[in-house]
C-alpha cells in the first residue's frame, strides 16, 4: 500500500507539472514591462460563450448576441501569434477585463480584418464597454465602396448584445476590406477632466519599443470612461475577424517587444543529401522574429552566416559541394538582439554531379544561333550539343568554362534549317543530365523590298544563287505575328524578283526571308 501511495504522489506531481507548463505556455514571453490582458482566441472548435475563458486578464465567458466562429488565426510580420481567431457575424460579442482601465496611459492592440464583402455604411468593429457611451474602432463610417471603407474611431452605446451604430469621432482614411491590420490604440486617461486622448496607429512595426510609423490619427475631446471589457460589433452585412487582443502599459507590451534576446534554438538537426544539407530546429523561446544559419568546415567554428529565415520558418536547405563534413549552428533574433549559438550539428553530404542547366534559350541569326542558360551550382564547365532531329541524338559542338553561360554556334549552319540544342554541366562530382531542348531556325538578312502590292506582286532585289521565301500574314502582332509561306522558295537571279499573290485579303502583310 505504501508503494502504491508513493506512485500516486508521483502521478499527481507529474500532472501538476504538466498543468503548470500548459498555463505558462499561454502567457506572453518573458521580457515584457507589463501585460495586463491577453486574448489569443486559442480555443479549439468551441465558440467562446460555450467555452471556459482561457485568456489572461479577462474574467467570465464571452457573452454573444449571435453565434460567432473560431477560425484560422490572423498573422502579421514580426508578431508572435497563437493558432486561432474569432469571426463575428451580425450582433455583438463581448468579455470583461479582470481589472478595468481608467487611469494613466494604456495601450490596446489587436489584429483586425473585415470581410471582403462590402459592409456598406454598416458599423463593423471593436468597441470597449464602459456602461454607457464607449470608444469604438472599425470600418463603416462613410465614404465606402465595394472594396474600401472608412476606418475610424467613434462613440457607441456599449450596453446589450444587439448591434448598434456609432458616431464618428475621427476618420483615419480609407482601408481595404479583406486586409489584415494591426491596430494599436494609445489611451491617455485624463483624471483631472473629462477629455481623454486616443491615438491610433495602423500597421505599426511589431516587436519593437516604439510604433515606427506616424499616428493615423489622434482625438482628445472624448471621455473614454472606465473601460470594463472588449467587444465586437457587426451591424448588418459582412463580418469581422479579430485576433491577439493585448492590453499593456507600453507599446512594446502589446506588440511582442522583449527587452532581452531570445533563447538559443534547440533541436537542431542536419540531414545530408546530394550536394545538400537540410536543417531543421525547434522554435526558440523569447519572441524571435528571425533566425541566422551559420556554417563551418571546422568542428567548433568559427562559423560564417550563410542565410536566414523569418519566423515561423524553422528549416533551411544549404546547397554545398558534397564529399566533406560541414558543421552548423543556428541563432534566434528579436528586437533586443541575437541569441547565443544553438548546439552544433554536423553532416557529410554526398558528392554529386551538378544539376542540369535550366533556362536554356536560343536566338537565331544569319547562319548562327546564340544560346544562353542559367548557372548550375558547382559546375566547372558546360557542354553544348546540337542535332537536326528533335530528341537527338545530340553531338557536342563546343564547351564553356564556368561561370560563362553563353555560346554562339556558327559552325556551318544553313539558314532555313531547324537546329535543336541541349546543354549539360560538368563538375567535380561528374556530368549532369542534359537540359531541356530548345530549337532555332537561322535566317539571313531581310532583302531590300522594292515594292509590295497586295494581290499583284512582291518585288525585291534578289542576289544571285541566294534562296528566298516570301511570306504573308493577316495581321502584324509583333513577335506573335503568324507568318505563312506564299508558294515555294525561289533562287535569286542577281536582279529583281517578283512573286505574285493572287489572293489579296487576308494576305495583308508580306516580308521576304533569305534562307540559304
């Protein structure tokens, strides 16, 4: 019995630890000056009014005039976010703060998005209950259009769950429906009088100590009152999505700013491939905004920065020449600086041939074809091959040394003949497969046309023993013009040649090619 009792104590201690870890995971990262409240909407599939409140700094459950939805969360560059967001249809939803806001300077931020459907002149936004006429922010104040509406702040009756209209206090400019905005409100309470100052920042810089943008607007002739909670108001058409509601004492509090660098990333793993090492790691603690990837050919470094990723990306592919061992570390970065290095890992990729060249292009000229292609990593040279048959076989006609990726073929080409080309890359690890095939038809210089009379004749000076082809088109469309042969080719007679066109329209435009 004593042994079983001990086991139960261990189990209880284990679940206590798990519960503490879960609760800590809901809190913002360390380093904030103060964060009074945080609602990440990190519910599963239940609507908030049927779900126990898990937000920090709020009390009770959401009170909903109509059923809202939990949807995929909104995101914003540099701002750490949870998984889900709230989508509100017509009516109201609101929740109370554990501690009301009525003095000093407070900041409130949230991610805000109005549906792409035109809400017209309806009042769709976020409001702050105060038991009377409270502050409101959102879309719907005129002017508006099917794609844009006026963003602004206003005053609104904050009682009840029925959607209500708002009176404009300050218009902030046209915004776009369907776009996610980071909204930061600074409220300076005037305890000596009735006029508080509300300043609005739209799309400020996240994870910094200051907004980094000019205020969209400020209003100092309204009594905000005592803010007791946060609510959503949708009057009529459309819907709004809200995420990451944060209340704090400073701007940095509500946009993820931390005063210390993040922890070093953990779980770094390196998987070798052919001329490639694939890296992955676990997201760092401390609100990182990006990661630096560093490499060395010596165990223990020094390490050289070879690339970076922005959060939440925690993987990186490093193209390297195989056949040796590489050592890697990763660091995490936020507004306060860079972490220490992660624990190092190593990988020895296999030495392989370069990848086949891509982007091969052929430009025809007079008895020649100019070729160009894209560089292949780790190539030391390129082999150019040609055939007069689509699909080959191809015969080598020349080489270039890297990094040269151009070649002009003028080795006995005949105008009017189609030539097919491929290019392969050679490196320390061998020779690549051939590139995709391109083709070109060399043409001689355009002969001097003396006259063109549609339906009568096309006259030009034809050099002796040079072969020409007259062509017609129904319309001139630049490089998209479709040219059609007018009869058979003609051998020049050292004088003027004339070819008659008995058709007329749609034979509207003509030119003559020298093809041999």
